[in-house]
């Protein structure tokens, strides 16, 4: 008997490229300003920018 994980094919490279592309977009829009993030208004660095940086490190 094979497990579902072993028998299914998944394109991990495609998923990683999607995450990388999304991270670049987030870093292009969530930028520092005197009052916080230009996109979401949270204190800089915002959680979205930090998460995008982490994704790009993968």
C-alpha cells in the first residue's frame, strides 16, 4: 500500500516560484515611510515585508 504523499506528484519548484514572485511584489509595495509602511500603515518593518524577506531566503 502506498501513501497519498508518495503516489501523488507535486511541482514544488512551481510553488516556490509563485511564493518568490508574490514576495517580490509585497516588497515592491510595502515600503518604509516616516509614518510606517506605505501600503498597510503598520510600523516599519511591517509583518508582510518581514515575511516576504523570509520567503526570499528559502
